[in-house]
């Protein structure tokens, strides 16, 4: 029986392919705490290193703060607590002894970092302060957990900054948007981006920019957020600097968050009925070499592997003798390896390689030509994956001018006036949330007043 496409039963396909390919193991005996097996962890580590590159390029400095936050420190920002109070894990004992003060496992790090920022930031010479960390955060997820999407221990990348004034913080948000665009390009993910409505912003933020993409199920997945805090956090945490005139002022702040949801997005958006399709720039293995048994084949493959590795290509030779070449082809296709090289007696005789693209198609090349073109070939595959994903996402979004025409499952583009009242009616009628708006204008689908073109979707 032919395998279903992901669109046919996305949830079942998604869970099955993650486990079969070794991206995650859900058998850890605490719900929502999953194991990163070697293949999945290598993918995540490649993403981390790529993210580090772009954060570092914008003068962020990497740090690592403690995991535990004292209750008194956590409670300083009331609006933040209102947003997280039912999602945190509390530690009440050290051994058998009750603690003098309860501790929180960090759900995010504002309340861990900002009391320290008040010590680090004293003068305008200390600004801007830009730091980031890649850590695990913990949230008591009460909804149904889903690997990479809704888990209780989250692999998290968070950037935090302090600035002299509102405008400087605005420029930081622009820099973060540029960082995000580079990250999205390397994982070949299409997305929409825009300011969240005030009722959907991060607790304590002045405004929030959300980045969303769409799965074949039609649901949206938030994959990154940027927040301008103004001085909403610096006041309760006393992050004050002295300006050039000797005046004491509160810093303005931003944050930028990305999580392991990126891996879930790569799985759900790029995959097909054969399995994963991994973008070459982050794939754990970019090139897999599969020998077809014959005299001199293994030696030929080993030389090819050595040359590729010396070029910085993440390559592997599958010399397992208990499996047939055909079985290996299917195995590596399922794991999403961008490029497969098949080597048999004919390739050895002719000094050639046979290439199979994970995106489809095969070709035969002289090995010298291949070695000079391999990086271009991987770049070509990257662009094909990116183009296919964008076309797929665009096909999901249907424009409607009548709320009754909203599809039950897939996202819609509408015109919306920006009011909470109309947003509530949209959600009641469709079950879909407001995501982002563009500068294209028309009549609000509810009240008929001037509105922006806006994407609505059911969320994960």
C-alpha cells in the first residue's frame, strides 16, 4: 500500500516520522519531557550553531544564567506573572528540608536576568547591552503535548537587550528581524510576520511581533517572537543608567525568542510521503554514499568520503553489509538526506558518481566535476526546498470577503479593522485567531470600515 502524503493525515504522519527517523524519543517517563537521540540532537545543534552565527554578527554576547529563580524575584513584574502563573514548576524542598523561599524552574528568563541587569547597567557607557543564551526552559503545558510543538521542557534561544531610549530599542527590533530572515533562509522556511493584537502580546510587552508558518493540517505554528518592552520591565527591576548629563533614566528593552519548534516546522513543512526532507544547510548529513557491492567499490567510496569531508561537507558512507542498497536508499530518503551518491562497478570503471536528489531527480557525473560542483548542488537543493515550501504555504491561504465562506480547517486572508470587537466576532464565527496584518487595505469583513489585509488561522 502506498504511503499517504502528509496532508492526508498530518498528525499521524508527523508523530510517526519523528520517531521512525530518530529525531525524538517520547518514552521518557515524564509527560512532555522528550529525549533528543543523536540524529535529532545533531540537527538541533546545527541550528543552534547557525543561530549563534547570526546573533554574534549583531554584537550579541552569549551567556548562561541559572535555571532556578527565587519567588520574590519572579513576582516583581505583576503582568508577567499573570501570564505565567499557571504554567510554572515550583521547587519547594531541598532534600527533605522545606526551602525558605520557593524557586521557579525558568519558564523564560526575564525575571532571572533583569535583577542582574540592574547591577550590570549603571551608565550610558554600559549600553547597549545585548546578550543571548541557548538553554532549556520549563512550562507546565496543560494542553495535549506534541513533540517539538508543545512540550514541557523546551530547547530555547532567547536574546535580551537594554538600550538608552525607545528609538534605540526600535532599531534593535529591526536588527532582530534581519537575524530572523537569515535564520529562516537557512532552514528554508516560509513565514508571515507582523504585530500581534494588544490582547495577544507577550505579558509585559509594549508590543509583540509574531512569526508564523503553516502546516499541511492548516494550523499555524508560531516559530519566533520579538518583543519591545519599552521600560515596562526596567521599572520593577530598577534597570537605571546615568546619561551624559548625569540624569538617571530607565533603560528600554527588547527580547527575541526562538525554540525547538523550528525542528517541528522543518519536519511538517518540508516532509513528504517518503519521510523527512532536510535543508542542506542544517542537515546532520548532507551527502550519504551508498556502495553497490563489487570489486574496488568500497575503496572508491572511502576516497570520495575523505575528499568530501576535507571540503567541509557533512558526508557519511553507509557500509552496513546486512542491508541491501535498495533498503539503504529508502532508509536515507526517509531520514531526509539532501543528496545520495550511488557507487557501483560502473561508476568505478568510468570514474563517475550517480547522484539522487532528495527533492527528486538523478544524474550521472564525472567525479572531478562533482567535486567542483558539490556545494553548488547542495545550494540548488536548498533553493528547491525553499521554493516548494513557499508555494505550499501560499496555497493554503484562501482569501474570503464573507465570513460565512471561511473554511473550517485552512487559514484565510481577510480585511479587518483592528478592533477587538470585530476580532472576537471573527474568532466566534471561524474558530481562528488574528495573526498578522499587511499594508493592503479593504473593507473589514465584519463592520465594513477600513481594514488591513490580515491572516487568520487556527493555532497549535
